C-alpha cells in the first residue's frame, strides 16, 4: 500500500495540483448534490404517498463532502504558509 506524503513534504507545484484536483471534486460533487436535491424535491411533491424519509439522502450527502473540504482548506493553508 502506498503511503501518502504529508503536506509539508510536498513541493509547491504538487500542492497546487492537489488544490486544483480537490476544487474540481468539490465543484463536481456540489453539482451532483444540487441535482439530487432537485430530483428528491420533485419526487416528494409529485408523489402523494412519498414519505419525508425520502429526503434523508439529501441531508446526509453534505457530510460526505466534509473530508474533501477539510483537505482543501489544509492545502490552502499550506500554500499560504509557503508563499
């Protein structure tokens, strides 16, 4: 198993690359999150027998973005500390 380097061990170029990748992932998942919200609301409003528990994935999905957002924040801090 490949061990990941600490942020302090990476070069500035590697940090910039990781920052761009993390931002792309956040934007992509953000778009998916919005699409899921819209679909779930439409399903809830169109179907009279739909339970409010149907919307549960919409409330759980932002939690999955938290580790990526924390990593992105740490990358920004490390880049600022070097620059």
